[in-house]
């Protein structure tokens, strides 16, 4: 029982370490990478705090050195998912009664553990198994996940302080209850921080969770699970169940206790889950909350007044960092005809400088794409562009899966505004450019707005303020995160709450109070101190 109205620590964004030559953090991460690459680990399921080995093993590999097996993980069957749901239900009893400040303390401790003892482990696992450079791992697995923990605690405090008025003689209260069932968290490979946030945000609010990690990021995600345990998260609050979409997803999604899904992944999967929930809607104990962030066809629109270097750097970082595998990555650009020759030359010069290879060599700006399926899809799209009269591959385009799944940063020039790679998400290092007549800037904004079904991120580059204002107005619904003279990636928790609408998701803004609202089901409590003892109202009296 609490005896105080506690204030949580004021959150701040975790400083990003730079890993420059000679720095202590560089030496430490290099040692950790070497150690982890030399071992093979076996990752179990974690259900109700118990490690479970199913014997249905799958390999965890390095995408940039695909023969290198980092270990194996056990895959769940539907029985394990049912056991995880039961464990979540058992844990709910105690977790529900745990004072909010105790829950906060566990996640604040997780933040400090990650900032210190666990930092190298999570970064190295993210580098090796997800092929992130040290900088991309640091801003994700360390800094962003720490920020999620710290800021969500702060937002929980704000949410709980949201209370109604009370008229004289009574007290009205809002109890911000967790949902009445379990939350199913389905997490993506591309951000370890999102993988950690999707189960932990609902858990912080008193929910218990079944967590299905992506099959291509199990190593780092397992270490996140160990971090939760070390931070003091009680057994069964989060249950870790890797496995296939069908083996894990179907039993979780059709269970009557499903209270919500917290999802990041492909649009097709999200829509399938939504349909599945819709089809069984009469069978649930409550209407499941559906919170999802999916794909994007994220754009950069350049006005003729755009600054060349700012624009080209924005395109290179925005389109190609982490091999373009961010939901937010720039994947289409609308560039003015008068500037195209100069921009193409600058892009060509910068792309020629970008080294690609094993992320353990810190000179590499790029690693490999995540797996064979992704490689094949990207190589196929590049090949189709080469074969099409509607497009020209102007830069890059080389694909080589001999050692790892490597795709050179590629720029396609589309000759039609509805060319397929201007509309559909590829999720890789491929940027499609559409060159427009300078005088048609306003028309190109309309074109950008209606070309793709997505609305996640977008950017405008212009020195002319009126051009910026016009883009803000015309593209109001084209992106949930909109950037002016900046790349459309790299949202920071507490600064640019992240999420998009249309086909991109429910725009519930991860790492913000808006997201936490989805994990509570408020109960209004009215207490009348001295209740009336006569049913008659004064108007009932005789004249
Ligand atoms: C993402 O979810 O893909 C990343 C967020 C960002 O880069 O802003």
C-alpha cells in the first residue's frame, strides 16, 4: 500500500555514445562482439518465469556472414501459447495489485541496467543478428529502449494524475485499470527498442503479456527478456514465445481472453490479424484493443529552393541507413528537374563512398539485409526496374548473397508517377526518384499525397518558407511524422512521438501518453459521503 503521492524522476534522453577510435566504449563493444561471435547460445521460451525447451529448433545467423550461426532458439507450439496465456492470467492477480510506483521502479531499474551492464550485450546482439552498425545499434537497442522505459514511466504518472472534478459532498475518482485479459505483443526485427517497448508499455500499466518476437531478431530480444528478469519483473508478467506466425498467432488471436494486440510489422500481417479478430468478435470477453504500426512509402519532396547538401545528406541517411529497413526510411523522392543533374551527381559521389560489409568492421556504413526472402524480393524489384521502360536504375543495383545478403544502395528513376516502387513498400536500400517540372511543385504535393496507401513519415526540403507552408497544408494526412529540412527517420522518444495513419497503422504514437491510453480501461468511482435518506425531491411538494 502506498503512503505518498510520489513523483517519478524527470526523464531525459539517454546520451548517444560515439564509439570513436580510442574510446572506452569502442574497446568494450569490440570485446563483446568477439565473445558473442565465438559462442553459440540456445534460446528457450520463457513462460511463467520458467525456461521451456520445445526441441523445435531454428537457427540464428549473421545476415552479413550468413553461414555463421550465433545459436538456436526453441519454437513454440499452440500448447506453449496456451501455457503462456495461463501464466499471464496467473501473474495478473499479483501484478494488478502491485502499486504503480513499484511497477515504475522495475522499468526505471531496467533503464539503468541497460545504460550500464546490459548496454554492450544488447548492442552486440543487435549488430550481429540484425546487421546494424554500432551507431544504429546504439541509437536503437540502448538509447531508444532506455528512453521508452524512462518516458513511459513519466507518462504513466501523468495519466494516473488525470482525475475528474468532484461536486460538494462527494469524491469522484478514475481508476486507470489495466485491460481485462492478456495483451499479445508481436514485435519486428528492425528495432530492438520497439521489440522491448511493445510488451513493456502494456506491462507497465498493469497488464500481463504474451510476447512473440520476430524470428530474425530472437537473440537481442531474448537478452531484453533477461534484462526484464534482472530488473525484477515478476514471473509471468511478460512471457516470451518465439515461433511461427501461425503456431503462435492463431492460438493467441482466437483466445477469449485476448484484450489487445501491440504490433509492429508488415501491413499484410496486421490486416490479417485485424480480420481474424473481427471474425471472432462475439467470442472475446472484451473488445480487443488493436494497436499497430506497419509499413510506409515514406517520401521526401524537394522544392527548387532546397539546399543541395542538406537534401542529399537527408536522402542518403534517410533512405540507406540500416539498409533502408526502417519503417520510416525515405523510399520515394520528388525532385525538381532543374536540380536533378546536380543532385544525381552528388548522390552518386556520396553513395560511392559508402562502405558495405561486416558490421564488425566499423568503417562500414551498411550491413546486409535481414534474410534471404528480403534479399530475393529486393533483387527482384531491382531486376524488374532494369527490365522496365518505365524506370531506370540510375545508381547502385548490385546484389550479392555469396557471403551475406548484400544489396548496394540503389536509386531508381521512375518515368511514370505511378511506377510500382513509388507506390509499394520494399523495405530495403532502394530509393525511387520522380523528377518533376519546377513549376509544378503544388501539383507534385498532391501527387505525393495520393500515390501510396501509406502515411507514416515524410519530409520537405525548401529554403522558401511559403513552399514549406504549402507542403505542411497539402500533405497534412500524408504522414504521421513530418520533417522540415530533415530526414524522415530517427524519431526520438519524448521529442517526435512516432506513428502514422492510413495503411501505416493506428497512429498510437509509441513512447507517448497517447500510446499508454490504449492499455488502460478506466473505472469511474463515485463516492457520496452522506447519501440522501429521502427519495422525494422538493418539486414534489404541495403548492
Ligand atoms: C521505425 O519504426 O522504423 C523507426 C523510427 C524512426 O526511424 O523514426
